[in-house]
């Protein structure tokens, strides 16, 4: 009876709260009385004649804001007269995502709010806009203050903000800055978003004349593109002539930020469900044609919390993507640090990755056999073995266990094999993983589950996992699913530290942390028991894990090598080497902004001269991986022979090809007699300032004639190549056979 009374009392109290807040309870869900109205398609009315301008301006840019509404009504690259923000009546100020019960998609639009205060500070170089008592879609007033700060700095136009949330709701995201009408530069026909992700190659998001929708068409009203600041903290809006650098200069990873573009009202000519043409005129079907651009900060400002939005920098530039990337490159110098590591890893050298066992029980050799394997490597001059699948269960099974697998031998067997290889100058690096736990294991079910990253509904995230060898697993019938763990949890980091120590005690030269750069489907962890803000951006835990590992190596092995798969740029504060795979269309954006970083690429083909030439072009370490890292070096004799010659050339001319500054194509012009041309890159000798130009012919069957010209040079060179390393005089004109490369060194 008492339980029944208590139950009805709780229901009555809940219904009373619903009534007081203007909502009602239907079928177990809270329903808000928001009007059903498609506010998102409405263009807020705005009379441009009533603008009260307040301007920030220097020699390169001019930004005009409306003092009455806070909108950014004009943004101009003064050197080219590019009107980056076009029509004023389409301009925006800010936007907040503030879900409420029964209305998850509930937003606050800055241009619909009353601007409470404007301050012009710092000799007219800084504006502070303050909005409070904000009104959302539903018409309700919320006790939230948004203070937007725009400042003209030596780095560009800086946008920061402070959200003070005194409401009972959570401010999940903030759009700031927010351009309502991004225009294509005059006399230009292309507008792109340029950035890098996995592997660091230049990627392009097409904005005009074609626009690609990179989210499901079923989930959005308009074609949309979003780009996360995961691998790098910048992007470039522009083309090969000019652009706008957009940087997110924050090293804490406390918040996820993405760069978002929306095409309104949609495609004129859809080529598919995912891409189509941008309407050519200013309007179509009676609606204005425009591209909105916003930087979306996932703030998760809970009730009674104040959250700071880290700065966004906008800086117009002239030139191609290199010019824009230079702004990021300069900021990057403020936080990158030199790392301890073994001397052999800093010199020209090569690796092999070898898969000793898979999750489907396919042992290829024993630990003792690695002694003979090391002798094969020494024969071909290969310095390091990335040993994959050495731990209990094989690759991608049993994570995060770093115990040895008894089926392959004893702990002593592996330890001794590592030592014997070291004696002949071959170093074993242990493939490692700390991102996941294997869901199929009792360890996860009995203990690790409490450290798993959780979603907003209290469920742990799950990665689909990987398939190996057998027909059953290749059909995805028995794949072991992987669960992202929360690096922000001290309990999890203690477990990871203990597993890390096991690998060090084996005596290996280092680790290669596979998948260190991502957390699968997880970006935020919502578990209230992990000791972090709820929620927390899970990537901010990466540096905690890495610093913990570094502290351990300081005591156990100061020269221990840290290698990781396609490290996020911020992770190069912790990792000596970033390892990844590339294709032959690769453009080295990450290499350009991080010329000092050691990077390694996989070479897999039986005559893989093109990939090896890319290693020479872009200063990459070679990782030989015959039979998808399941084979031996003598399985592809042509590849190993050519790779050995390329590394010999790099050693001989290391001041130009290894211990030199990579500048991509900057400072040189190379022409050829073929329309598909050649690939080339420029290095600058740190000691003399002299340059070297690496020119590669990627054609499989056609020779090419090329002419090299260096700026401010007499065009007098020494020519060398892997096949002919002795220098010969050259005037810059070279003949290249198919799949060959020539290096011209400035005299």
C-alpha cells in the first residue's frame, strides 16, 4: 500500500512540474507545447538600410558588423576585393542548440534576439557583443547569456565567446562565427574547402560550382558538409588563387569543433542524392541561393555552467593552399616539441611489418623463429620489424591484453628473440592497442565495461571490428566487436599503464600504437562515473594517456620509440613516427606543415616503384609489407631492390633529402612534354640554403622530358638518381624513364 501511494505521489509531482513548465506527459515521454512551425526555412527579415555599422579593419581585411543586431554583414579580403560574406540581409550572428524535453531540435538564433550591449575596445580593434534572456524556437525565454568577442589581431580576425547558462537546459552546441552568404571570389569559378585527415594528404570539399552532401540526405533539409577538427585544427576556404584560412588554435582538445557548410535552398541539378550543382543565380524558386558557413563548438554547457569557446581565427590570403597553410604552420611552432628516441630511428632506414597471428588463430611462426626472420631483414638492410598479432589472441582480439600468446612460445622466447635481433642491428617494435576492449572477452564483461565510453543513453559505444582470414569472419558472422574506452578515466589509464609496462619489459625498441588517432564512433563520453565533466570530449584524454606512457618510459627506457597510426597533428607532441598508407594522388599537406616530423608509409606491390618514389618525394620512411604484411622480403625482389637503392641515395645526400626542410613544390617550376606531367618536390639544405628538386615520372610505361627551374637560381645543377648516384652536370633538362626519379641539386 505504501509503495502504491509513493508511486502515485511521484507521478503527481512529475505532472505538476510538466504543467508548470508548459508541457505534458504522453505515453512515457515529455511533450513540449512548442508550436509546430518550420522556422528553419524562414530567412530572418533584415533591412540593410537600417544597419548601424561597426568596423574592424587592417591592411588585409575589413569586417563590418551591425551594431543593432550583432550580425556580420560584410567580410572582405581587401587585397583582392573578395566579398567573403555577401548579401547583408542573409547575414547571421550566432546560433545555439538548446534541446528541451519533447523538442531536441530546438535552437536559439542570434539574429532574432535583442542585442543588450556592444562595446568597442582596444583602439577600435575589439568588439564585445552581449545577448541575454534568449528566446528559442518555442518562444520561451531562457536565462542564457552569450557574449561574443571579435578582435583584430596580428594573426587575423579572432572570434571567441563565453556562454553563461543559468537555465535548466543544456547548451549543446554554439555556431560561432557564422557567415550567412559565402560568395565565390569575382572572376573565379571554383570554391573549395581544403583540409587533411587520415594520412595527411590534401582533401577537397567541393562547394562551388558543385556541392557535395556528406551526410545522409534523409537527415537534413539542405545539402550539408561537416569537417571535424580531429586530425588538424584548420581548414582553407578558397581555390588556387586566394582563400580564407580558418584556424582553431587550441591544444587542449576540450571541445569538438566542426566546420559546417549548408547549401540553401538546395541543388539546381542533382547529379545524385549526394551531390549536384549550386544554382547559378542569386535566387531560385523565389528563394535566395546562398551557402552558410559556421564553426560549430560542441559546448555541452550544463545548467549553471559557464563555458568558454576557444578562439577561431579567420585570415584572408593570396595564393594557393600553401599560403593559407603557412598560418597554421606558424602557430604549430608554438607547441611542437622535440622527443627522446633511439638514434637509429632518426636516420634513413626502413621497416617491415610482419603479422605473426590473427584473431582467427593463424600463427605464421613462433617467437623463436623471429631470430631467423631478423637475419632476413639484416640481409636487405631493413632496420625494424613491426610485429603485429604477437599478443594473446592475435591481432584485434583480446584487447587491451599485452600478454604473450603461449601458442607462439614463452615470454623468454620473445624476449630472447628481441635481444638476438638487437645484436645484429634489427629492432622489434611491438604492435599495440589501447583504444579498444574486445567485447567478446570475459575481462570486458566482468571489469572493463565500467571504463567504456558511454553515449547519452547510458550505452557503451561499439566499433564494428575487423575481419581476418576465415570465410566465416570475412562474411562478418563472428567478428569481434570493439568497444572504445575512456582515456579520461583514471581507472582505465591505470589498466593501460600496466599493459604498456608488459610490452616494455619484453625489451622491444618501441611500440606502434595502432588506431591511436580515433575512438571509432565516440567523440564524447557521458558516463558520470569516470571523473570528468559530463559529457567530455574523449580526445582530450589522449594526451593524458600519452603523458602517462612517457612518464613510464622515462624510468624504464628513456629511448623507447613511440610510433602511432596516422597521428593527429597534436599527437606529434608525443609520437616519434606517424605511420599510414597513401595512394598515388596524394598531396602532402600534413608533411608540408610538419616538415620535421618522421612519417612512414606502407609499400605493398611487387613492383611498387611509384610508392617508393613518393617516399623520396615526401621524406617518408619505407615500411615493406609483402602480401599485406603477411610475407617475407624476398617475396617481392623488384620492390626491395629499388627501395634499397632509394635509401642508399638518401643516405648519401642526406643533407638535401633527409636532414633538410621539405617545402613541397614551393620555389620551383617543373614543366614537361606530357599532359599528365610529373610529380616533384623541393628540399632546402639547413646548412647552406641550397635546394634539391626531386622529380618523379609516375607513368607505368611512358618516358617524359622535364625542365626544372628554381626561383633565384642560375639553373646549374648536379643530377643524381637511385640507379646513377654519381653526380652529373645538368642545366635542369632531364629525361625520365617510366616509374623513375631524378634529383637535381643546386650548385
